[in-house]
C-alpha cells in the first residue's frame, strides 16, 4: 500500500514539474477558450431569440406595448425573404401568412367578426382602396388552404403579395 501511495505522489510531482513552467500559458489559453465559449453561448441565445420571445410573452400577458404590430412587421419581413426563395411551398406559405397579418391588422383596427370574411365585408373602397383585389387574394388563400393540389407560380404570388403590401401600407403597418 505504501508503494502505491509513494508511486502516486511521485507521479503527481512529475506532472507538476512538467507543467509548472507552462502554467502561465495554460492559464492564458484557458482564459481565451473560456471567453470564446462564453461568446458562443451569448451568440446562440441571441440567435435563438430566446430572451426576446420571453420578454414578448410577458408583455403580451401584461398587455404592455404594441406587440401585435411588432409581430406583424417581423412576419412581413419573413414573407419578403420567403418570396425570394420562389419554391411553391414557400410561395403558398407567404400568401397564407400575409392573409393572417391582414386579418390581425383588421382585428387591431377594431373590425369585428368571427373570421376574415366578416371583417372584410365591413370595409369599402374609402377605407381600403384595393378592397376588391384583397378579396381576390383572400379567395386564393382560401383555395390554397382547401385544395392540396392547388398550384401557383412566382409571378402570381408576387402579384398577390403586392396586393397585401398595398393594404398594409394603407393600414399603416409598413411605409
């Protein structure tokens, strides 16, 4: 037993003697690695939008700020990015999301009704100049959700998104 303890102590002293001259460098490199890892953690938290989502969740619960408007603006920016991709699934998704944003804007603006159709019926050309175009776009959105084999190309999707864009501008969501 004494042999094992003596061997371990000698091994410990050997390791300490080997690394002692490099101890300052080891501390420096450890500090750099720790800093990089800390930056990585902060970067991941920021990219995952974890903190902002929690803040928005609490603000929504407490009814503080104009959260639906900020969400709508963020969704509009995502729609523009997805439209650039141009594949049919993203095109359908952009139209559906734009319709949801318009529905949310109408709710915020005080238009009541059980669904978007009822809210759109309350509008006329004096309130929204492209109301007939919005109805057409909404009907296409309905077809997208009801008909799985409905196809749309990029030019048609861009026209529909521009209809929604004009209505968002008139309702004051975007400039």
